[in-house]
C-alpha cells in the first residue's frame, strides 16, 4: 500500500473537532502516520454511519439542560 502524506492543516480542515481527530493529530505529530491514517479511517467510517458528533457541542447541551 502506498503511503499517503498527511498534513495537519488538511486534517483540521477536513475532519470535525472530535477525539478521533485529536488522536490522529497526536499520532501524526509523533511521527506515526500509519496510526494517524487508521484513526482518520475510523472517523470517516463513523461520519458515513452518522455516528460522529462534536463532543464539545454535546457537553454544552448537557450543561444547558442542568
């Protein structure tokens, strides 16, 4: 499989702010591009299945209900 060059700016632009994106960014910054690709693939699958959500928004909503 050919290596795909990942860029932090593209990940931030193309994926929602969520724990999976942060894990991918952390892996990429530590030089683990293969692990970053796995996190992004999992996130893309979650988005396709409608399971990805922005954690920040859910925390804000829960605070508003309290």
